[in-house]
C-alpha cells in the first residue's frame, strides 16, 4: 500500500487537474522484514512515460536506510470528469 500510494502521488505531479491516475500493473519485491517501531521511507519516481501510460519505481527503506522493498508499476492517466 505504501509503495502504490507513493507511486500514485509521483504520477499525480505530472497530470493535469482534469486527470487522475489509476494503477494498471504493480509488482513488488520484499528484501528484509520490517518490525515495529521501525519507520519507513518510500521514494518514488517516474522512469518513462508515453501519452497516457507512466512507468514508475519505488524504493522503501527502513530507518537504517536499508532497502526493504522495491516496487514497479504502470499508471494510466484517465479523465477525472464524471460523464453523463
């Protein structure tokens, strides 16, 4: 959920106000266990895009800056206007 949200927010930074992004593909790899009360930092970025599709990646690190997960997703830009 954290990775999907981070990549969603990254995608939103390049969309127009009349658009929203929806995840059409998502993959994640987990590398280390996370235990309470560890804090996580998700860093997402857009790697490539076309007219309507954006390919993103996200790294999730713990408070020791160790990589605990890495995700990739494809986000599609769609109109946020309600059609009647």
